[in-house]
């Protein structure tokens, strides 16, 4: 009877540290995952974060006793945790490294500060001293971001205008439309301001050229308007220029938005109407735009 009973004292207990044998399916899945991770291109933010982490780890690591510099200091009487020299209140930690992240040369910032102090005067220096550094940095950041949005808006409007012009040229080639000039208000409001600014610059340039030619031809001619002879009338270009002096409530409402809101509208138009991603700089063949990371600039980082 005793022989038939289990001897619990001699039972073998499985070692919990022994890992179960990996099956072929698990091994295949693991290798596939490893290959995908190796082949994936890291984003700029990930690379910067890794570099910063590696730099911080190196700066926070104390010198190893096998280091030659440490051995030289040890021969001079240095011990870990103590200060260099005879003074007991001397620094026990090395000076922290302050990385220079701007593009100015060494000493350039100090020279600019000296020039600023000379030109600003005591009153401006007093105001600058009272200014909150955090508020100043935030204001500068917002100004730079605003300029960046303005540049992106201008570029997105040019792309949208080019798409519209290409479409109109194709329609004229097939005879669907004629080449007559169209009113300024018929242009899409998303890039109408771009066209309006360009026309205003052309008008100013044309007026300067006309004034120069008029002065050379007849220095005593003071009339501000050209005399229209029989059969002469305002040209299509002049009519377009006249529209610049008219009110455009639709454009005013659009330009009343913030620059980033205007940019968002233009980017949405390009995606919806042209299947074009402004941040990918690519026109997709399908409306789903497969392969595009997302709608915003942050999605493309």
C-alpha cells in the first residue's frame, strides 16, 4: 500500500526559469517583427531623442577608475566625492555642459547685446530688465511660428492656383471654355488674396513705367490720365485693375481668420479636390490617399 502511494517528497518540480520551447510559428512571428523594427526608418524626433538620451547618459556617468585622467588626478590626491584643491568649499561636481543650439558664432551674441545696449538706451534697458524671460521667449516663439505659417499658406495657395490654372488650360484646349478674362471675384477665395496681391504689384509697376515713359515723351504733360481717342476704351487689364478698388466681403471674411486656420482650409481643399497632400508634396491616384500619414504637419514628423 505504501509503495503504491505517491512520494511527494521526491516529486520533480518544474524549474519556473526554464522557458517553454518556441514553436515554429512563434519563431517566424518573432523574426518578422524584428526585421520590421530593423527596417523601419526612425523619425527625426526619435533620432534627436536617442541622441539626447545618449549624450545625457554620457555626461551623467562618472569617470571610471581605469580612466587615465582619473588615475592622474588620483596621483595628485583626488578622491571621489571630494573637491579639487585645498579649499574645502570648492566645487565637488564638474560644471554642467550648456549646449549651444543657435547658429550664432562664439561671442556673436555678446556683440549683439553690446550693440543693442548702445542703441536702446537706459529706458529700454530698464524695460528689458523688468520683462519676464518666459513671456519674452514665448512671444518670440509665437512670432516665428506665425511667419512659418504665413510661408506655408503662401506655398499652399500657389499649389492650389496651379492646379486650377492647369484645369482651365485643359478646358480651353477642348473648347469647353474661352480665353476671356474673368472677374476677380470668380477666383476661389482660398487663393484669391494671392492673385489680388500679385495684381496690385503689377498695377504699381505699370503705373511707374507709364509715368517714366510719359515724362520722357512730354515732360510738360501733367495729366494723370491718358487721353482716349476715338475708338479707345479701357482694356480688360484696366477693368481687372479697377476691381482691386472694389470691396470683397468674402475675401475679407477669409482673411479675418488666423493664418493657421486659412492654411487648414487650403490644405483640406487640396486633399478633397485634388487628392494632393501639401505635407507629402504628392498627388495620390486614389481618393483614399493610401500611404499619407495624416491631415496635419505633426502627423508627417
